[in-house]
């Protein structure tokens, strides 16, 4: 970040860089920072004029000053990220090709000086030629400033010069300095921190339950399936009567503590729930018939992903299309429901180590909700295949051979189908 002198510091640094080189390449050449209309009267006979003709916000950091960035405590002031566009106009004796020689010197110099280093900026601010930059703090900016050429079409170049009233065109090239962070002068107003983030309690409840995390017991990376013991972590979870709501289902928890609740889906008569993203809430209730008293209060909603489990799989309507290619219908029995509009993908991985084939098939639309789905497969080679089902991105698990004496120990081994 830098103060109001940042833009002038970039221009002055470019002038010093080019002045040091072009005067060695072309005798008497100078780098100036005049308006194009003043080149004919205020500039020497040969040299380059550096004119800042456009300033735009940097697209990559357009939200640099957004509220989420400010609430992290840094920066203290408002900031804006900008790019500076310069027109480098080369002039001199055309008979001796001085403008082109100056242009070549400029391009060659800025190829090597693509970055305005802290040393270049610091030496500019300390240069007695620029006493007005002594208070510049551009050297402290964390982001580096790059100088890159800008490709301008002939039409855009003519438009740029048309804004310079009655100024004849001279040989020019455009460069962009990106990016410059300019800081405001006024500090943000920062409120005191919130001591308690939980919602205010409603009588007779002292505090509303709040869910922070929902995971499978044992590991937060373990997929959640029917039968998983799930852990709800949060605060103010303990109450007289506690219910866990998963969608429209009401579940009685296994254990309840103030910071943790354990519950399971295994005790339900399934299938009653669909695979995919589920909404979960903790509900506190009290036994009361008084119309003047609130008898329940709900927590925030926390989503989790329920993965399907394949209970059974079969192959029907097998047909031989040609040598070693088959078509069939795979019937999959799941422990969850599949709704009409849910996206279902069947994955088949050949159970072999010799260049296994992999196939994926979409399920056609279902006429109604069901836990049994039929998926046609075509042009599949005969062989043995591991079967996975994916419903709205929630994927079924594969079984693993855990027999140490088995030749396929620690391999995936189920569920499988055979395509004869």
C-alpha cells in the first residue's frame, strides 16, 4: 500500500530509468513527462515523452477493499488497486531515424526493467531532482509493480491521440504499470468484538442450540451412510427434550451433552430418506400446554452428505452385440430412496490388473421415487466389474478384502457383477 504520491513515484521512476539509458544510446536525448500538446514547445529536439493517459482499477484485485478482507483486521484504511497506462512518444530528426532509435532504446530498456524494484523506487525518492517525492512510501508496497507493453490496434491508437486536441501524431508505444495500491487517509471504524455469538435465549430456554459440525463417528473424512453413528458438535445442545431432525425425519439421539450429540439412522425402518445433501437441525422441547409459553426452539441448519450403500445388484436382459461386447440392464438395490430428478451415475471398473476397462452410464428418468433403479449398459466387454453408484455427487463405498491370507488382500472386492 502507498500514499497519494504513488502515481507520481511510478512516473518519476520510469523517467529516471529511461533517462539513464537513452542519453547513452542517442546523444542529447532526454526523457520528459510533458503533456503531448507541450512536446513541440517544451521538449528537447530528441527524446521520449512519458505521458500517463489512463488509470483503471485492476480487475484481479477489484474486491481488494471488500468487507470480508477488511474484517480480518488488515488493512486499517480503505485501499484501491489501480493500473497506470503510459504513452511513450518518441521524437527527433526523422531523416536520421532518431524517433525509431529512441523507441528501440525504450523497448530494450523496459525489457530488462520489467519490475520496478525497491532499489529503483528508493533511489527515485532520494533523488534531488524529485524533492516532492521525499514522503512517498511506494517502496513499502508488498505487491510488486510490473511494466508490460500494451498491444494497441491502429484504430485504438488513433482514438487515443484524437483526445489530444490538434496535436500531430508521433511514433508511440504504450505500457501498463500494474499494480499500484493507493491507500486512503481515514481509518476504518471498528466495533467492539461480540462476546457471545449465540442467539438470545427465549424463555424458558436459556440459550438457543448452535451446530458447528456434523461428522461420522471416528473420522470427519469417513463418508456418512445409513447405519453410521453421527456426531453433532456445537454449543448449548443439552436440554430437557432433544430431537434431531434430518429433513422431515425426527430421530431420538443416543446421547446428549452440552457440546456434543450422538445419533444414528440405523434404527429407522428404511428406506425413508434420499441420498445426497441433507439438512439437519437440533430441536429443544419442554412439556408444556400453556399457550403463553414457547415449548420448542430450533438450532441453525447444518448440511451433510448421505452416501448410498448398494444392498444388491443383478444383471438382466443380457445381449451379445458382437464379439466380446455386451448390452444389459443393471438392477441396483439401495438402502436409500432415489427421487425422480436426482442425477444417478453407474460406474463399472473391471476387476483385473491387466489394463482394466472403466465404464460410466447415466440412469434414465424414473417414473417415481424408488430404492431400486435400473440402468441400461451398452458396448461393454465381458468380464467381472466392481459396481459404484453416484447420486447427486454422493458415491457408494466399495468393500475391501480384509483377509490377510487372501491373494487379493487389501483389494476392493465388492459389490461386483459378472458380464459373461
